[in-house]
C-alpha cells in the first residue's frame, strides 16, 4: 500500500524543475553582473585618471606653468613628480617601497601587478607596467613633457619634431590628452597608423620593429588596448575625463601639429597627406 504524500515534500521531478529554473536565472543574470562589474571598474579607472590629471595641473601651477621634465631617473619621471600631489611624498624617491597605499591610483582596476623581480616590463591588456621603480596602468602624452631630449637610445631623436611639442603646459588650449589607459609609461602619438597585431597590448609599438616600419606609425599603438570594451579612459589638460573608443583616438589633438579626424578604420593603414 502506497504511503500518502506529505504536502511539504518535493518529488524528484519538481526538484529538478526548480534547479533548472535557478540555473536558467543564473545564466541570464551572469552576463548582466559581468557588465555591471566592468562598468564599476571603468568608473574607478576614470576616477584614477581624474586624480592624476588634477595632480599634473597642480604640479604645473607650482612649477611656473611647466609640466614634468623629461628626465629618465628615479625621483624625476612623471609618476615620481606627481606623487606628492596624490598624497605620497615617500613614493617620489622610493617608489618600490611605497607601491601600496595612495599610489594605487596609478593602477586601473582591470589590471593586475605581475609577481616578478624584473627591473622593468611592458604592460598589457590586464597587466601593469614597471619602470624606474614605479608601476601602473596609465601612460602620459609625452608631447606635454618639458625639456626635450636630443636622443632616445637607438630610436630616431624626437627632437626632430620641434613643432609637435607643447611649449608650456599652462598655455595649452582645448582638450589635449594628458593620461590614458596604456601598456607603457607614455608615448608620443602621431596621426600615422599601422594596424596592430591585436588590441591586447602585444602590439604596443616598438619603433623599428618588423611590424612597425617607422616610429610615426608605432607610438599610438601603446594606447590602443581593449581595456574597457574597445575604449580607454583619457584625462585632458582642462581636467576633464572622457572614455574614447579606440577609433576615436584621432579625434583629439595629441601634439601641436596633430591633424584630427573623427575616426579611422583600425584594420587599415592611415597616413594623412
């Protein structure tokens, strides 16, 4: 004789149905949760870029309107120089001992710091860079640096482009990029462009490499990373911050002679006449 079913008991079929419904709801919600997490990371990234941009503006105000100098040594490079304006005086001279704390602002939350004892490394889509003891996820528009160097190692001297440099940070007009998501500490973008291997950071643009026949087509690539849905966060000299799609990076004036255009096809070479 069958026992009568208790009212509060589930049959196996009912339990499987409930589990299926829960699994379906999770499948629907997970992509949405992923999008929310990415938006949150991008928002934190924008806040970081804003703080760094404001720090640079304060530095210029305290240094007769000039931006950070072009000196490649510990204590003198851009992330050392703006550290006091971000609340970390110790980082300026001892960056490796003061990575934690206030200088976390130099890291996009979409990137991680590699566990490595190397003196320096290039970053990538989800990896920070390291240089002169400092680490981070953002790069500077180096056309804004003060004090032009006559030589850059084996690369052609950028002093061959005197008209590109901004004379003084305080006199820059319009929305000129200062900081952006980047795979390296900074770059000198030209409007010329050669398609990169990918937008993961592996095609960061090494001048004179087989993939890049000249430096003019190489340097923009350091900012062309798919970090925020084919976009990067950019801070400007007027202290505003925006999110630019990668094909919109030519819509802003990176140097004094930069010929802007609304957008370009990233799969084709671009060399304006």
